């Protein structure tokens, strides 16, 4: 979905599976893992979408938020974590070679 992976997915349809009334948001780590999977599978178009999505999520302070709302494209919460930046910037497809 625009390069982002929703945090909760329906396993049959791959559609967002959030509880009614909850904000749909993209999980940054899942989106980064999807980017690596696309690389491994040779899906360059989707890998590019994912990479572009991830590139615009880094906060001006250099930090990374773990979730971004689909409706506003803003962070879900203000908390940041270093491990999110690792996943967002390290392509496992390249790191494991």
C-alpha cells in the first residue's frame, strides 16, 4: 500500500485487519522486511516503492518512528527507537550476502 505494510493484515486477503475504529497505520519494520523480500524475489518495482516510502519517514532529528498513520501520513506516536532505523536503512538482502 504505497510502499508501506499495514501493521495488522488479514492472512487471506492481505488487506488491513484493524479493529473497527482504530487508525490504520503502517509498520516501519514490516515495510522494511517487505522491501528486502521484494529484493530477494527480484520485484524491483515494489522494492522501489518500499524504499521510497521508507526514505521519507525519517524524522528531521534523525530518529525513526515505528508506525505511520495511513490517513495523515504522520507518526502514530512520538516515541522513536534506534532499532527502527536499523531495519529501515539495512537491506537484509544485501547484508546477508
